[in-house]
C-alpha cells in the first residue's frame, strides 16, 4: 500500500490526522557515523513532522522520503556492548527457543545487524539462523563463526522466504518502513497454512510519549508504534498476537504472534489512549527542549553525552549552536564507533577511558537504563562530574 504520508495513514489509510511534534534539520541517518568533522557537518538533514492517525493510533513522519534512506557500511546501531542489553537479549533468545520449541529448527531474522541475536538463537539450540541486513556488506562479525549462523548482506525480499523456516524474527525494522503492511502480508503468505511463530520488536511509542522523550524522534524512524497500532497491523494482515508486551524498561514493544485469518477492518479501541498521550506529549515536548537549551547555554565548563546512539545524537543536534557549545564529545562503549564523528553536530565519539583527559563537569546520560553502570564506571575512574539523564 503506497500512501501520501502527509495526508494518509500508512497503516489503515485513515485521513483524520493530528499534528504531534516537529523537528527541523535532523540527520537523515543519525546512526551513520562519519570519518571527519567536515563530512559529518555536511551529512544529509531532513524534517520530522509527526502525525497521529486518530483511527488506529499510528504515529509517523509525514515528511519522510524513503528515497533518502540508503543503509550502507558505517551504519552502526548495535546495543549489545552494554551489559544490561546483553542480559536482555540473552533472556529473550532463550525464552523464544523454549516457548516455540525451536531446538533443531530453522530461524530467519529480518534486519539482523551484526548477527548478535542469530548467534544467541544458535547458542540456545536452533539448527540454522539466517539473517538479512544490507549494512553488513563488506563487514566482518564474530557472530557468524558459530555453525549454522549466516548473514546475507542485502535487503530482505519476500522471495527469500522460498526456503524452509520454523520462525521469523524482525527486531527494530518495522519502524523504518513507510509501507509496513506489505512486509507482514508477504510473511503471512509465505507461512501459508503452517503454524509458524513470528517475533517483532520495535521502539515503544507509548513509552516515548509518556516519558516526553523527543530524543527518540529520528528521521530514519518513519513509524512510531503503540500497542494499539501494532495490534491493528498484525490482525489486519492475518496474525493473532500471542502477546503484546513491553520490555527493556518499557522502551521496547515486543510482539509474539501466530498465523490466523486476516481481519482487514480491525481497529483497536485502545487507540484513543494513544491519542491522549500524543496530545500530552505535544504540549510538553517543546518546553522540555527549551529547558535543556537554557541549562546548557548558560553552562560554564565542559560536558559530554554518554551514548552515541539515536537519543544522544538527536539531543545534540536539537540543542542548537549556543546550547551545544559546552559539548566536547559523545561517549560510547561500542568500539566500532570510536574515532568517528556524529552527523550534523560533528562531535567526536570517544571511549570512556578518554574522559580522564577531558575531565567533564557534566555527563549527560542519554538513557536512564544505563545510569547505574555509567555512574559506577565514571566514579571508578576517579572522576566526579555532575550527572543528568536526558531520557527516561
């Protein structure tokens, strides 16, 4: 289904829309890091203009242009360098294998990144774990060293489901699609009359709205999925949700589903709650942005942002030049980011050890989930800056 994103919902084709929030001049691909400051400052930028469908509760960027989205080597959004995320992923993989009897079975993951989850599924007993991800072209990863684990470095296509599979995983992909219905419909068609479970995971728009985390608003995410919206998507395309739950500090929305008869006109009545949350978010978001700008514009000393992912990079770019002046760098545990430059704001990404030289007065933590491990690591380095949490 192709729609005009400015006027029509890409999920249910509804045309009763509400404006939610807008950001100008944001990096088109915020997780694409650059080799030097000049290239980073010149990185493509775009507009985010969030719309809400009052019928189904989907939120999306009405200014999104899919032709600008070209994922290539250098795209880096892995979270598994954090011990907290590692624990989450390990529990998830073990649970999926156990609940759906996947030992000795064949699993496909759409948008597998570097294959971390594929490796975990194999470690828990699946026979083969095959992933698709174009950002892996020309890149090596240790996660394909395990027998049965492989990555095809290309975009997923429906004709790739002409092989046998016993389960499909799709994590943090759906939010990147301006036409989400065809993906689910193609998967459902390939399953046919078999009983094949699917697992989808997306950022939780409900958490984003309630936490007023406008730093989760990024150009590469066209869709922001609430529980009612994603339930509508699955039921319309022929899946019965086994569970729709939140995880990872409520920041993820996690869907387990099995094939069923399509209900093409389904609308979840809980969408009205998303509408109320979106209205509250809209009323509070610009005030929150102004608060951070005022705090940092008047700051003496140096600051860093811990977390060179979407939250940290969006935050830095949204501040504006005066408020971003105290920022010296972005800090990240992911060694693949070190020495590279964040798009737009052109801040370097450094290892935590480099803080000993910078000696920041303020560390801005991009995600509250990591507050404990970050503050402990900084204190162990003998540093005593002020800490503040950006989101969560």
